[in-house]
């Protein structure tokens, strides 16, 4: 009997060790040391303001200046973080995923499948993979559409996609279509999605 208990005890410790390896050491190895994936802070991500952010500052100088001041890495960081907050707050993730899967030829529609490295940064943690896809995946939305398209789409999705079931978000814009702080932030955030891999701005990335 005593032998039996000893065996169970050892097996218990063994199971604990395996669980420890599988759920902690292996993920850590694959993210940190094995593939050398570095975590990027918001400041690192925002080093170089996107051309869409610059465009917003030129097209809506008054609103931009009032809410964000000048175009620089600080104001860009502020807009990106705020955009993500609005995205979370409005539950955009309820209808949109941010994860291109390796199945069903998704790459044909949305580009290369998402990689672990893409989520190793301040704007992707906690991740917003989402569970449902009422609308399209947004992991690679940046640069796909113009700022104007996004603004028209937010004010009234049906004006650009006639059969859209996406709800309108007109309250981030005044009657002339000028975005407020949240409107600028949302567009800035969408235009950022998928443009950074391993910290390399999309313009400098070499496509294999
Ligand atoms: C009720 C579900 C629903 C919600 C909530 C929703 N969307 Fe959508 N969205 C859709 C659908 C459906 C489409 C596809 C039709 C269209 O383009 O309007 C879409 C399209 C889009 C597109 C165009 C993507 C492309 O490249 O064609 C963007 C960008 C977008 N949504 C952003 C957002 C953001 C940001 C929010 C939150 C503020 C949001 N959506 C909330 C359903 C939703």
C-alpha cells in the first residue's frame, strides 16, 4: 500500500512538471529566447508617424491641433492608444477578428497568416483576435483604404458598401465630416493595423 502512495506521489509531481513545461516554459521559449521575439512598447511602435496620420493633420488642421497638437511620435502614440481604447470600448472586436488564420485560403483575401511576433507589442496585448466575423478580418487593414473612405464608412457604412450591416458611428464626426479626438484616433489605429512586423515600418519591409 505504501508503495502505491509513493508511486501516486511521484506521478503527481511528474504531471505537475509536464504541465509546467507545456504551459509556461515552451510558450516562453518560442516567444522569447527561441525565436528572439522582442516585446515592443508603445513608444517603440510610434517612433515614425504613419503617412495617414500626417494626412489627418493636414486635412483637419483645427481639430487635429486641438486634440493632438503637432505630428510627432508622442501625438502618434497618443492617437494609437486612444484608437485601440475606442475599438475595445465600442466592441468592434465583436464583429471583427484580428487574426489571419492558416486555413481556408484566408491568405488570398487578407494576406500572410498572422504570426506570433505580430502580437508581441503594446497595441496587441491583450490581443483582439475576436471570435466572430460578422465583418472582415482587420489584422491587415492598414493602408488598404484611404482615410476618407474610413470616415465616410463610419458616418454611414451603407454610403460606401450598400449592403453593409455595420452600425454607423456618426458621433465621432461633425456635420462637415471633421473627426473629433476619437474619430482621428480610430482612423489612425485602423491605418496602423498590420503595418508593423518585428518593428519594421511597412514601407521598409522586404516582401519575400
Ligand atoms: C454588427 C457588427 C459590426 C460591428 C459592431 C462593427 N463592424 Fe465593421 N464591419 C461589419 C461588416 C458586416 C463589414 C463589411 C461591410 C462593410 O464594409 O461595411 C464591416 C466592415 C468594416 C471595415 C472595412 C474593412 C474592409 O477592409 O473592407 C472596417 C475598417 C470596419 N468595419 C471597422 C469597424 C470598427 C472600427 C468598428 C467599431 C467602431 C466596427 N467596424 C464595428 C460589421 C461590424
